[in-house]
């Protein structure tokens, strides 16, 4: 059995356990009701679980203290991703100084709410402290720095984090490898080295490569396809490919599902890791309706692809989204509005999961 097939079998067994646990608790609640009951509205996590998928959200650490925010995260989602607090600049801001406080807070929250934790991210050119990016390390030294970071972080969370984005955003949009400090100093083998280090630190975590603008079939996703095929051929322990899916209203690639499918056909899990759909200001009701349909299409594409393990949205509320800060003139990208009221997009996701 090749390493990735072995990993996929472990993954399937773990997913069944999680789904069973969630379903089991819902059953227990129903069994205590007397006579005809008023059905509680179905949540995203119920619908996702019924389709054998997880539904996740990025969690903003600073917002977990808001009871309205945290109760939505707890009740609607079966998976959580740290929006920022598991990134290198937070976790190892200076060499050898590790800070797991934010990540530990999220893991505790997830355990209290019977949720999976999706780890984001180990090796990325952004949110990388300058002691790494401008440290003047040679190839051997930087490889050791990278592997040590991975070993410390993954072993700290071993058994608690189900998936890791091991390498994030390795490509340019034209499909060439991004000239990050890792690529420039170590060369392309930094990618395989990173996966091997993560596998050694937690053989049960599922290990992903993640990128944006790989959502349709294009030069960048073709390059990703070639890279992961070659990693599999070399026996590198890779389990999954993340498709960030930071989409623009009315620009969902028509070959979105076909693209997920071709990666799934390699025997890898595919995951929609950072879904949002931004709208040019001001969003009107027709925009919000089309946004709902496009959220639904993304989710139903995942449900239609056997290897698609789940969908994570990149934040619940328009009040906290990264979009307006990065794309001035765009917003309204999330499933809840700035007052934490569900938007039509919420129903789109629910319907996409078959709810
Ligand atoms: O949402 C994150 C935002 O709060 C940070 O300021 C930003 C810094 O780069 O990162 C955002 O999340 C990114 C994710 O980690 C990787 N893919 C793109 C996401 C949006 O920029």
C-alpha cells in the first residue's frame, strides 16, 4: 500500500468516527423529546455531516470572546481553522521562542464543541518573521530552521490537529514556483522536505498543499497537478490539496468541479479551504441572491466529488472579513452580515450540502 493510500484509509476511518460522534449526540438529544417535537432548524454542520463532509470556518482569535460570534462557530461548524494564530510569525516570532497560546485556545474551543481543527499553516512566504526571510541562512541552515519549525508545531498539536496546510501558496499565477526565501535558498525540494518533516512529527495528521486561484483549470492549477503527481510518484507523504476559493461574484470557474475531480482521481483528498465570494460595493439583494447560488454551487461541487472532504469558509461575518482591507471597493463576501445575521449565502451552503 502506498503511503498516501494508507493515509486515505486512516482518514476515512477518522471521518466516520467524527461524523458518528456528531450524529450520535444529535440522536441523543432527539430521543429525550416527548411526543411531536418542534424540530430545531438544521445547522450547516448537521447537513455537512449527513453528506459525509465537514464544514469549517476560519476563526478570528480576538472574536472568540464575543458570545454571539462563538456560539455561531460552535453550533454551525464541525471544523475550525485559525485565521492567523497558527502562522509562523505568531508561533515562532523569534528563533526558538514558541508561542502556542492562540492555537491552544482554538484547540480547547474545538474540543469543547466536538470539532475538528484544521491547521494553517506551516511553510508560507507571508506572515513569516524577518529572522527567517532575511536571516541570511544557507540552504542547509534554512532547511534545518524549516524542519525544526514544522517538528515543534506539528508535534505540539499531534493528535489534536486533523489536517495541516504544510505548504501554502507555493506558486505564482503563471504556474512557476514562487521565489520565496525557501524556494530561492533550498530549491524545490523544500516542499518534499516539509511534508516528510510533518509526517514524522504526526503520522496521523493529513498533510495538504494549499493555494489560491487554482480553483478552475488554468496554468496555476495545472502546475499544482504536476507537482502533486510528482510528489506522489516520489512517495512523499501528501494526503490532500486545498483550494482556497477566494472568489469574485459571477466569476466562479465553470470547470470548478472538474478541477476538484481530477485531483481526487489521483487518490488525494481535496478540500475547499478558504471560501468567500466578494461583491463590488454596494451589494444589492440581487447580488446577494447570486452569491447564495454560487456558494451553493461550490458546496455541491464538493459533495459531488468523492474525495472532497469538506468546505471551510474564510470567516463567518462581513464585519471581520479580510476582503475590504485587501480589495477596497469589495465586501459582503461572507455568509453572515456585519450584525451576525445569516445572509442568503447561508441557505446556499445549507442547500449545497443537501439540507
Ligand atoms: O484572513 C487573514 C488576514 O487576517 C491576514 O491579515 C492575512 C495576512 O496575509 O491573511 C489572511 O488569510 C489568508 C490565508 O492565511 C492564506 N490565504 C489567503 C488568506 C487571505 O489573505
